[in-house]
C-alpha cells in the first residue's frame, strides 16, 4: 500500500480570481494509459480535460498491464498535466479469477488509503474496474464528505452471472451486488453509458429508492476519439504494411472479451474459407487487439490454418485511425444476456472513421439502435453463422461507392450527435459539480 508520505500533499484547492473553484480530483482505476484498455483511454481524456481547466488531477492506478502483466509502467508520471501514481501488486493478468481477485483486493486497499488519507482531495472519480474500487471510493467519500462521481462502464456481479461464472444465489454475488448499491447510494453523480445500463441500475432498487437514484443518474455515452479521421485505402500505410491492398477486410478491433465473443465471426470466417466461390477468396478476417478471447482466434489460426484469418496485437493509439480505416467492414459484438451490462464502445470508433458495421448482438441493444436505426450496416444474432456469412458476402458484393455512402452516414451521425468536446465537457462538469442538471435522466428514454 502507498505510504502516507506518498499520498500526502498540501491542499491546492483554490479559487481563481474569476471565482472558479479549482478542485483536486482523485481518479481511481486499475487501468490507465498507456495501457490499451478502453477504460483507461477514456479516463485520460477526462483527466486531461479537468487538468486543462486548472484542476489538480491525481490518478491512482496499477503499475502493470491489465491484459499483459509483463508490461510495467513508471511509478510516477506527469502526463498532459495529470499526476499519475502507479501502485504495485495490483495487476496479475487474467489467468484465473483467483489471481484477478487478489489483484483487485490489493488495489482496493490502495484506493481506500488514498480516498481516506490523501489530504488535498475534494472530489473523487471512480470507474467499475475493478468492481471493489467503487466501494473504496464510496467509503472515502462518505468519511471525508467528498463529492463522488461513479462512472459505470460495466456492471458486476451482473456480468459474471450472465457469463455463468457466478450464481445469482451465491454469497459472492449477493455481497458484490450489495457493495454496488452502497456505491450508487453514496455517489453524487452516477454516469451510465446507455439507457439499457441505466435501467439495469435502477432495477436494483425499490421503486421509491430508484426515483432518488434516478435524480442523480445521467446517461452519457463515451465519446469517439477526436483524432480518428478516415484514411482512404489507397493512401493507408497500414494496408500496405500488412498486404491488404487487394483484400476485402472484415475487422474486429479491440478487446476480445468473454462479453464480446467473436466465435460467430470466427465460424463465419471458416465457412467462407472452405468455400469454392472465387468471390470469397478476397475476403480477409482481421482480428486486432487482445484480451482473454484472443486465444480463441490464435488457436484457430494455429490449428486450422485458414487462409483468410489474420491476427494482430493492439495498435498504438497514434496509428488507430490507419488501423480502423483499413477495414471495409468493422465488426461489433455483444454477448447474449449482456445488454446493459457492457457497452460496445468500439462502435463509435468504427462510425468515426466512416466504416459500415456488422453487429453480432442481441436485439434490442444500444448498438442495434445505432446500426439499424441509422441504417449503417447489418445486424445478426449471436450464433447465426449463416446470417453472418450472408451479411459479409452482401457487403463484399456492394460497390465501393455504396459502402462509402454507408460509412459517410455513420460518420455524419457521430459528428452531429456525439461531438467529443461537448460530451467530455458535460462529463467533467459533473465531476467538479458545475453541471446544472443531469445530462439525461434514466427513465427508459434515449439520450437527450
């Protein structure tokens, strides 16, 4: 656990001559940049925005990679005005639930120490990675009477139960659910990523208490990365580097998790690989990223040796526009039973670079409302391999002009409705208590 001397600094919370109060914000998350996990990327976007406003921002995070614990990061770092403090024994990878739980427990103890004893903190921002991190933040906020913003990026134990890794009647599930309700009751601001997630949160309470929680609950989707711009195929070095010039690329990019399964897509790739149709020879399935589900992809590549499947690691954020733009179709997945439990953030990057989308997910869900509602791609259910094959062949048969029109429609929607600075600004207003009202009340409606 970090020592008191490491946590202690004099209070730098001040008021500017114009009357704007400068807060000291403590951010708690097991993952943070340069780790490629999406939670850490979004947190840094918010943290540097807060720092740019003149607030002091201190991030407490793990000193090793979330997916790959062999990756180690500097113990102390100042990045974009954000003070990053990385603590040991807080990430051991995902080899087993026991190992992950041990890391979560150690990190929670670090978070308790920071939340309770760091003297200068006036506001706390916490995400749901790991789940117990929220409890540590709520405990500190309650003891210190500090403002707490709870950024709900996924729900647990809901996710573990939906995946069959924990029974709803187990003591562990009941304890985790009680801890989450504890955090929700004590958060000044609660941010859900979509209306399905908001409804799941409210369902944890009685109707009377749900009304109280709803008054502090905002629906705010994650913002697309500002630097993402479409890169034309003919001038994209990523396509040249990986020999994609003459291929029709179906890409899954990001975390390959239990909640975002790629089995249906892999099975579709194998069916197309076995086809004798010459038109199918140009279709390439490119899996970019990491996570526990990436093993399934790599095993298929080694054991089945399909000619139409390629696997690449996470790409640097600086090259993400090239990577995402290299696709002709981007794939987004959500597992069965996980609507409102996880949020398909990768859909925004795909839309931002102007690519049509193949969604493999239950219906309805947040992503289906975007893909089907905006008419920017295809939607099939998990397990519907024939449907996926049919959609991919249909996409490949379209003219480049028609596919480009679908991509433009996707990009125009994101630019019109999800401007990153506006969304990020609304979020930061809540963290430092300058928001006049919630962005959108979670009453079952869409984002306002």
